[in-house]
C-alpha cells in the first residue's frame, strides 16, 4: 500500500515536471501543482462517503486517476496561457480560455467516466476485484473536472499576472532551448496534419490497417486470470502416505532442504514437519532480491520440481507463493460430478493421465488424493442375527474397544479427570487382532467378531464434497511456460474426446 501511495506522489511530481517543460514558465506550473492535491482531496471526500477502504486497488485507482485528472487542468490552463501570450489580461484570458474548452473537457471526462461506471454494477468476483478501482478513478475524474472548471481559472487569473512573457527572450538557456524544440514540434505536427488532409484515403487506409493488425495480434497474446508476479517466494508441500512416521517425513524434507540449499539464488529456507500430521510437511524458500539474480522465480520452481519428481513415495508440489494467486488456487480447475464416488475416483485418475500429455501442464492432483487408512468391517447380517447380535451392538462394542469409553471420573482437589478404558494397541492394530474382539450375544455368551463379519484393510477419503446435489471430485493442475488460455483450449479438447461414463459431467472452474 505504501508503494502504491509513493508511486502516486511520484506520478504527480512527474506530471508537474513535464508541464514545466512544455509551458516553460513557473507560474502556470504552480497552478497545476496546487490543482493536483486539491483534486485528490476532493476525491477522498467521495471515497469516504462511498465507504470505500484504502487498499491496493483503490489506491491504484487514485494513482491512475492522478495522471488523468491533470489532463483537464492542463487543457484549461494551456488555453488560458495561450490567450495570455496573445496579449489578453489575466482575468480576461481566464474567462475566455475556460469557456472555449469547458464543454470539450466536460465531454472528455464524462466519456472516460462512462467506461468505469458500469464496473460498479458488475456482480461476482469481478466486482470484488475492480469495484474499488472503478469508483476511485470515477471520483478522481469528477473531482478533477470540478477543479479544472473552477479553481484553475481562478488561480490562473491571480498567478499568471498581467505582464507579458516571451520564452524566446528568456535569459535561461534551457528555457530558450525548450522553446525552440516546442516550436519545431508544432511546425512538424502542422505539416503532418496538412499531409493527412491532402491524402484522406491514405490516412483512413493506415488507420484501418492498424486496426486489422491489432485484431490479428489478439490470438497471439496470452491470457490468464491473474498476472504472474515474481515475489521471490517458493512454497513446497510434501504429502507422504497416510500413517508415515514423523522420522521418515523429516528425512524427505531434509533431502529437499539439502538440494535447495545448493541453488545460488536461495536466501533462506524454513521447514515445518508434522504440524498437520506426521505425514505432512511444508518448506518455504525465500530467494534473494530479483535485482541480484538473473533467473525468474518460475525457472527456479521448475528446477526444484524436476528434482522432487524423482523422490519416490511422496506427493510433492512446488509453486511460486504469492498473495494474489494463492487466493484463487491452481490455474487449471476441473470438477467431475456424479453419484458414484468410486466411479468418480476411477475417472479422475484416468482423466489426469490424459491431461498430463498436454504441453505446459504439471502437478495434477485430485480432492481424493488424500485418504485415510482404515480397517473396514463388513457385517454378515444373517450370521449376526443367528447369534442374536445387532449391528448397533457390534458398532458400540467396537467403539468402546478401539476408541475407548469413559467408565468413571477421578476427582481430586475439585478437579474431575475422565478415566477412559480401551483395548491395548496389540488388540486393535490389524484386522486379525480386531477380528478376535469378543461381541456379547443376547444369550450371554461371547462370539469373536470374525465369526459374524469380514475384516480387511481399506482407505476412505478425508472429506466428500457435494455440489448441486451430486458428489464432486476436483482436479487441479499448474501451468508452466505457456499462456493459460492456450493450455485450457488443449485441456478442453482432451475432455471433449474423453469417454466419460454416463452420469458423470465435467465443469470448469
């Protein structure tokens, strides 16, 4: 935010400096120097009452507006200054000069405002991103119009004075040189306009050719949702198979750290292992400033990705970590929707295999990649009923044996501590041990669980997502070295040619 504000101040100062070059006089430049901050203050009044906050986009709109708000004041002031050079008194020049260009300046401002105002009425994510920008640009332009038509002529009538000024006779060599250059530009522009008027068809032909050329260049210009930024930060996410020991995860992270440390552009490395589970870890890499390195962050990300892709038994993603892109997720986002979760998982894996062939894609993952290992108990209801055992009875017995049950409370000095009893690890560590857990029957006897149920290892998704009353599996991927729009065209071709089973549809995110 400070950077945007500083750039706005710098832009205002540059606008004043350029005006000094063209008008070659301190007094009219002072008028603009006063008009800029007053226009900004007037814009802030409108910003306040619209309940717009100061953020990157609203300040960016003000910075953009500074360059545009000077336009109105310059047009008015230049015309007043021209009448002063023609010999009119300061007050008369201010009145006549403002009247001559007043309607033109108003029309010019309103046409620009009309471009930004519709953005205010857009809904969805686009509105969230651009609303503040559109409002601040609109406010600054309206404020500048008010200042240009009222404050500028008043200041000009007082500051310009009634004495004549001839820049060609100035004692300052720089001013005389700027005057000569300005006269040459004016003469050259006059000759150009005369040529265009004599050769109207040629002028129209050049304009039309430029239009056609611009349209032909559109397909070759890449498109993406958010601009790629080089903030010098790389995020590495490590996912080991569920149940992996902390020591094994740490060993993989240490290998990554050792390799990353050999990259000359790396400044610092910070790792976190086990904070979200013994089988999960993250590595944050900070690069040296971009002015001190010759490679972009994306190139270093590719280098690290090529190394981590060779590490077996781990799902590792490498990305350039930025505030904006991180808010919107991966560039490639697909959603498979259907009712059969097993079929969705199968189709998502097959579709990822096809998408990996698209040039410029990498690091595809699905929302079902993370699953939890479990022992699945398939109850034989007939055998259980013959023994006088209900499904609920089996479930409650297993819950007490595996998760434990609170049998009493230990009270000491006014504190209560739950006393929980459960089977030892050796009784609940594998299907065979769990199968020997005794289940009480209605007859008062005990029957091993394996006599009324089949037990096996399995996995289940950590979460199941539903959207539009259908189960949903998300596929995400990254884009490298190709524009997003070109990659998505190829992705859509792959999806269109993919044999989707009946009942499964694909949506793009």
